[in-house]
């Protein structure tokens, strides 16, 4: 899979760092991230949700 296009798109959204900072502060978690999830990744959790 080529993630470069997705990373470029997310990197171009100016609000992302602010959103991640707010989420980190509100939840008290020391790490926040943007995740890419697809229906075809085959993870058990996604199969259970469908």
C-alpha cells in the first residue's frame, strides 16, 4: 500500500495538530495520532463491527 498520498492530504490540514493537542489534553493521554482504517484491512475488530 502507498500511504504517501494519505499522509500528504492529512499533513495539509492545518487544524490537525490543534485537534490532536486538544484531544490529548482533554483525555489526559500522552499520545494522539491519526489512523487510517479501511474495510479491507482484515482486522478482527472491524469484522465484528460489520
